């Protein structure tokens, strides 16, 4: 029997990490084993798919660069366009920035075939390492008919998450990933892939966008009691092209931050308001809108930054960005 064909792209992370001792869960080196090695260590995958392996990077995901993102997007687009018989793509990834990469791909990849990201919370050398089962289940999802048309997915700890909703919510433990609001889309186990809902992914707003070698500068600012007064003027003077405010509560900026924006006499950058609470939407506020700030809805600050990066590359002004946000919110 001929198995489906998949492309496995390795980027490193804990799933490819090792430590001197099997009981070491925190002190380890990420991105040691290459993607071919991960495949060799999991012969059970041969029963699911014929897998082509390529290495995009082999780093801790905190050390990923825009150049890695660009290579990843280009390779996925090329492979899906050139090979109609390809069933899907699986990406091994570090957990620290996995949600950002997943959301980036959701905004850029326009194809019904599954693109599935997977990582691990324990290095490959650990007792009860979670990477092998996570990878096996990610391949299960990627070759399943149920996953087609669902957008970019994340598979961790037997759960299937959408790129829009998923985030890492814990520093340890195999169940560190959660989806705010509606929860995960489904689950995967030895009985198969279970995606009971009818939900399909929404628009792909940057499907045709070419990614340049140099990306815009977009900064995330974290709301807190008495933020530094000089920070915003310094960033604006330095010419940053986008700001994402991680506001308190429902995305509120402090008087210090609002005054700094009001006193700026230059052209304001594109700016979004997210929140630091971890879940819940940010809605339009007239006082903030007068300063040029747009609400990021239910996007986390890091996902709002990804959206803003792509909007700037697409040449969006504030009105165009507002229209994209409205479309994405459904």
C-alpha cells in the first residue's frame, strides 16, 4: 500500500534538544538533533507516511530570525505549489515562539492541505520525552482528511489547536499549550484524528505577499505601573514603524503612554492595542483611537506584532489595517 507523502521541516527547539542525563528537564541544549535524526528515532512513522526531511534551522526558537521565517514560508509555498500529490507539511519547532510562527503561516499560506507545527516540553534525551509521541500525532493529523481546510494547526499533548487561538501558557509540563475562548479544535490518539467541529479557517490576508530580506521594526511595549517616560519618545525618534501596546486590563494605556503619543509631533507609526491578561478581546476606545491606536481584538501581543509586520510589508495605512482586523474578526 502506498502511503501519503509529507514534507517535514526542522527548525530545532526542545524536541531536538539533549541533556547529559535523562533526568535533566531544564538544563539542556535545544536544537542538537537534526530533523533526520528525529525521523530515524521514530520508525513507527513509516506506517503513516513517506516523509521527505529538510532542515530550515536548528536553534532554540527564541533565536529564530526573520530570515528563518522567510525561508520557511518560501519552502512551504514552493512545495505545495510544485507537488500536487503532497499530503501536507509538518514543522518541528521550539515551543517558546511556536505560536508566532503558526500565526505567521496562517496569514501567508493559502492551501487546504494541512500545515502542522509540533514541539516538545521535554528534551529528546529525557525520561518520558513527549517529543516522539507529539511528532507521531502531528503526522497523523497532517495526513488526515479531517485536517484539510482547517488552516495552520498545532499539535501538542494529544490536542489539536488552531494557529489563531493557541498559546503557550506554562513554563513546564507537557500540557503547556492552551487555546483561549473555545478551546482546542479537537484531539488525536491511537483511534485516529478527532475534529468534530465544522469550523474552517478564515481568510488568508497575505497569501500573495512576497517577504523582503529586511523586515520592519515593530516593538512590543508591556503595560505596567509607571512605565518609563522616555521609552516611547525614544522609540518614535528612532523611527520604529510599528508599536504593539500590551495594555493593562482590556488593553488600556496609562496616562504616561497616552501623553507621550499625544505630544509626538511627527508621523505616528501603525499601532495596535492588545492586552496582558492572556485572554479576552480588546475593543475600540475613542480616547485611544484619537491617538491612532487600533484594537487587536483577541490577538495576543506577539500575534498582533506578526500581523503588524505583514501589514507594514504590504504597505497598509491605518484604514487598511483596520479593515484587515475587521475581516479577521469575522
